[in-house]
């Protein structure tokens, strides 16, 4: 039943509960033309906040020059990790 999506209820998202799960409810038509309700439960993760020094924030505002002018934002991000390598 193409074009009959306006007969369906809109998608509903219920925010995270006390256990950290959110529920999403969707409606669709199956092959026989019956309306079907689909409930999806997914875990919600919080992203960690990062701290930037004043100098790092200032460097982000600098105008790009040279070959970097034509690159997308975030295409060359570098990450510094401190890992202690213990040899056996």
C-alpha cells in the first residue's frame, strides 16, 4: 500500500528510563495490508565531556592555510594517547 503512510501514527520516542533504555515505537503496514506496531528498546550511552585548554580553543579558531584550505573539517584529526607498554 504505497502512499498510505499518512494513515499511520507518527514515530514516538520515549526518553531514557532509570535503567538507561529508551523505547521507540513505529507503525507500518505488512504484506497483507495490516497495520503493525514495532517497539524497539535501545540502551542510551552518555558521551564523556572533554576538557580543552585555552590555547587549544584558540588554535581551533585559526584560519586554515596551504593544502589544509581544501580539506573537510575533521578529516585529519590527530589523537594523542598515553599508553604504558609493558614488555613480557
